[in-house]
């Protein structure tokens, strides 16, 4: 059984049927009345996974429980309450390039000019019959010298396994500590990362990258696709902007970071098990921006490319267990935990390539209750272990919605021995 392909609508429907629920997540489209969002190349029949049998799903659930050390009896639910938090948007400019997602011809996929702190996220699939490059080209002001410092970034190897690409990219991004300097002498064009000139996409392969950088002057940033043998820094001069697809997932978004803080310190013995919803557009709203190629207003469905800094103050003497739990279906990514000056990479999940597909979908009543602030953590709800920490650790988490994964998710905090 191939568990490494992007989960299809048929698989989600199967899971919903096994769970006895009519509320199935839609993994390849934004459901405006539901809660599921997914940034992934839309599945084709040749890429559908083998339909799993009930026994295989139950076996995966049992393996998940064992990995977490979950000992709750069958049918036992753990009540949770939403932890009140406040969020503040801050930071530089996000350039988000995912439209057209299926790229059928060479051209510019997104372009805008930035100054200061910026982040670019690109997510595109080679929908041609030839090998291609997807590159980010930087251009300064003609006749002037501009310095660009790349502070963090990475990209997964191109693949038709979308979840693998998503997890590799986030792992590279959260584990990167580079400080690369790029000098745009006289405004000349330069690749954001030199590896983009040798990274080749075969037909039907996806590439996904995220980079943070700072400029000391205006810099034109162009995401483009070109032929395998073409120099992107020359091609950018005469390339045309490709029209967006119906998903319209591209744009420029001010304030690329989001800081989330609890309204009061969390005490595990007093507050019990709590959750913080992320990327649900109910309590954690999606960002609005402008498509610089045509001036239209756009929405970042899923907050892809937004970097969350979760600084949840804690108190008390009991150690705290943290989990990330997907609500919309299959999920694969990474996060970073910081204690003092020490950074720790967290694969999400660490025990498998991905998770979330074995969690039964919520019923409408369960979803409504969760959105109002009361939920239950079921024994068969999959969760990634983010670690156990003491209140004196002052742990902070960095999170960003990963490409190819389903949203929203819950960050869960509970007493260690709950």
C-alpha cells in the first residue's frame, strides 16, 4: 500500500464512511462552508493512492496510539477548552506564488518589488511534457548597488510525492541558519539561491520553497518557470506574466509574521487540556493582500507562508505536554521549538512520513462545538508529539502551514500525565 501519495477525495470519503460521518474533508479545494484548506497540486487519476481497507486504517490507528503512549480506553474522550489568545501581525512582506499551480508554459508566475525584510514562498507543478526550472530572480535598481542577505530558507527536491516535498521544504526552512549575502551590482539579476539553476523538474513534478531575506534597497523579485537549458537571469528580461488560475493563490501580503500569546498564563493543573486553533479563519483569520501583477485583492486561504511565533506563557509546577493535531486530513511538516538560545527542529510527525488520514472526520456538531470553544480529544485522534516542557523552560514554537497538507490544526497543551 502506498501511503506516500497525496490523499485523494476518494480516500477521504472512504475514511468518512468508516467513521460513520457524512462530514468528509475535501482535500483538493477550499470548502467555504467547512474548515478544510489544502495547498496541494490537485490529484489526477494516475496519482490516486490505493484505496485502504478498514483493517489497514485500524492498524495505523493502533500504531499511532502506541507511538504517543496513549492508554485511554476505547471510546474515552478527553474534554478540552479553547485557550484564549491574542494575535499580532508584524514583520516584513510576504510574496506568495501558487497561481498558476499547474504551470503549462514558460513565463513569470509572480512578481513584485520589496524593500527591507521579505519572504517568498513558491509552490508550482511542471504541467508540461518537458523538463523545466522554477527559479526566483532578484533585480536591483539599474545603476545602483543593492545588498540582499538571505537569512533562512530551503526547498524540497522536486517530486510527484507532494507530502514528501512539503515536509522536506519545511524541514529545510526550520533547520536553516544561513546568512548568505548577494550583491546586485548595478542592479543586475541574480538567483535567490544558486541551486535553482540546477534543480530540474520532470513533467508532473512539484517544487516548493520558502526563503527569508533582507534588502537595503528596492529589489524586484520574480518567480518564473523556464526550460532546462535556459539561464533564468537572462530569461527574466523578456518573459511575460502568466495569467492566474481559478484558485488565485498568489499575492503580496504585508506583515509576514504572526505572534500568538495567551491572554493569561496557562496553568496545566488549573486549566487542564486546552487547544489553540491555527489557520481556521474563524479564530485565526486568513490574511488579505494584493496581486501585484493586476492590482486585484486576494486572500491567502490557509495563511501559507505566514510564520507563527507562539509564545504561550505558562505557570505552575506541573510539566506540560504539547501536541499538534490535524483536523482536516493528511498533514506533513515541521516546526521549531526554542528554549533560550537553543533551537530544536520538530518533524510533524516524527514517527511517520505523514499523519492525519486515520483520524475520523468531525461531525457537524463536533465542529460547531469546537469552534465555540469546547472540544474532545478522542483516543483515535492523531497527534504529533512536540515534547514535554517545564514552565520554567519558557518554550516558544515556530509554525507555518505546510504546502500539500490539510488545515486547520490544533495546538494542544495538557498536563504531562493526563
